[in-house]
C-alpha cells in the first residue's frame, strides 16, 4: 500500500461557526484555545489541538451559576473576549461579563476543568489579557473613557489599551492602572495582547470595529509599560480591500511552536453576498518577522484560502458530523442553553433513558429564558434532523429552531390546533412574526428536518406514514448580523414551551443528527 502522507495545507476556518475572539496558549506539545460565548451557557468553550488545525472541544470554563450570571444579559451581552494563558503549572482564563460584574479571572490545573470560581478585577473596559514575567501578572484591557469626566488611565479621553499588575489568584490590583497606547488611528482600539520577543515587548490590538473595517495593529517598546512605537506597516492583518471570501479579519492572539515558528489565530467572517450568518469564526495563519523586527501575519496581512500547515505531527481528526442518541449521562460539550443551566425538571437524560426529555415553561420562543438546547451551525451546507415523540395539549409546543437572537429566529413547531396535531413554519424577523406554512400530521413519532444552503434554509417533516411534507424556506440573511445586529451567529436546536404556562406534555427527543454536506 502507498504510504499515507500528512496534508501540507489546511482549510480555514480551523474552528467554523460562531467562535469569535480566539485566544491560544501552548503547553508542551498541546495547544488550548478559548472563544467568546456571550449570552449562552455554559460559558467560554475550551478546545484542544495537537496540530493547530484539528480542534476538539473538551469543555467550558464557566459551568456553574456561581461562575456565570447571565440572567439579565441581552442578546450579544454576557461573556466577551477571553484570554487563556498557562503559567507555573496552572491555566488562567480572563474575560469580561459585560452585563454582570466586569473583568474576572478563573484558573484550573487541567484545561478540562474544573475551573475555579471567578476573582474580580477592578479595572474598566473590556477584552482583558494576561502576561506573566518575573513573578508579575500584567493585566491589560482596553479603555473606554467616560466623556463626562477624566479617566484614571487616559486623561485625554483616548481609547486604547491600559494595564495594571494583579494577583491572578485573588484579583487584588498591585499597581496603578496606566494608559499604554491608543492604536494606529482606527476606531474602537481593543483586544490588547502583550508578548515579548528578544528585547522588545509587543502590543497587539484590534481596530476598526468588528465589521468590514476590522484589522490587527501592533506597537513595540523596551518596557511592558512603553513608550510605544507603532509599526510603520500597520495594519499587519486586514481584509478591508481584499476580494477574499473571508472578511472582517481581526482580534488576533499568537503562539510560539517548539521549533521557534510563530502562528496567529484570529476571527473573520465568510459573508454570503453582503450578509454573514454563521458568525465570526476562528482562523489560523503563520506569523513571520521582517528585517526590522516587526511581525507579518499571512501573506503581507492577508489570509490565503488554503494555507501551509504547521510543521507538526497530524493530530486526531475531528468529525463534525455528529449523531446524538441521548444515551449518555451528560450532554456533549457542543450543546448550549440560553443564559442559565436548565433544571432537571426542564431537561433530563434520566427521566426517560435514551431520550432527551424537555418540559417547557411559560417563556415563549421570543423570550430570553426559553427552554432551549442548541448547537452552533458550522457549515453553509448541512442537514439537521431530529426525531421527536410529542403529543401537544393546550398551549404546549416543541420543535426545532434556527436562531440568532430572540427577535430573529425561524421555528419548526409542533403544536395543537383545535384538537389536531400540526407542524407549522413560523418566522420571527424583528417586529414581524408570521406563520408561513402549516401541515396536519399523524399521531406517533415525527422527524423534523432543516436543510441549510448558503442563502436559504428549507424545512420539512416526516410523520409515521413516512410521508415527507415540505413546509417552505427562508433566506439565511434574515438571521445574519447585518439584519439582527449583535456579535453571535446561528445556533440551531430543540426547544419546548407552554406559551404562557408550564407544559403539561413532555417532549421526548430520540435522536439529533448534524450532517455537513
């Protein structure tokens, strides 16, 4: 047989779907990465890789209510821009709960967890980062000056990066908060990461807003406190004028391999026309150094569609085609809920073994605390099928939903209409909500199906007589950030609701399949 060779190139994104604001660290031959999670629970997904290309989710940092309060978080509120670092045998992750406490640090001996309860940092802004050197922990964040008065770090009301020294185990601040650098002149300088190469300290920043003008800039100094000199080639990463299918590249973090090469992870989007609905995704590119000692990301700041792989042994390949038959003790890490952990009365794998039992409450599909279990859509072309046993009564309802937030979702709903079980296709786009199709279905199990293509979703149902009923379609752009706003991407999953009261009938889910096409 011919010898199997590892591929020399890889496709981007390396983590597709709604996985923005990546941060990375290396521990020996292993790499760990975290991303933002906003209003979803658990918070801050954690990934592992041996080759920087194939990433397997191994858990979350924030899995307990004592760690994460999202009950009042609006859509795209909650957890912003985490940073992961490993120091002296321990992992540290810092992030911002933008609607519930501000900056915090959690730590763990193993990246799989358990992670500590948070310690809180008295420093304003968002996008915190950590840098360890000579026994000190530098805590860097952006600064958003208050125009109503002077700011302790930036008295000239300049946005940019600020820094202090903290105790990462207690949150105690051991220095004044000092302003560092205001960026290269782009809007919304944020996402600062401090690192060192040789005698120079480097400060990475994101500028231009996390949209079409997004970019990465860098400055350097002889001290972690500055003064800072901006790179004459800024931005060092941007697709603002590129015809690439990848846009809005920015918010980078870097890692050094054992062979001394540098690599950058960063976010980007893949618009369909003018709209992107999968969210901001995680990309990978090499980082080299020019003769003057400045970093260069990718091909002079642009990302090739297929890039050269890192010179690392091929890691375990991750199959994103997943089938859940709900016969395990716990749900896989890919599953998330809205703003809180669901109770055993709302969602259970034990009540009916081999079934995911869901019992909805009074919240409707338009409400922020809907009983919902979902996963990120990661491919433009995919099919999602779910097998459901459910006989609704009264206002009971269960089904599949494709959502980006409470005001932008499409539901394939099973409910009672005058004593008949029906499946309806209902669309909520901003202030408008309409039922576009309805079909009466037989008693017995149902198979609900969503077929995704880049520009539209198609919805169908198959009942006990194996008859497939096509219910219609909707355009993906209605679930894009350009229409809905915000910072997340499409999440698809199962829900149950009593539409104003507790459900009287449980929804029993027997199988959920996500198949990339």
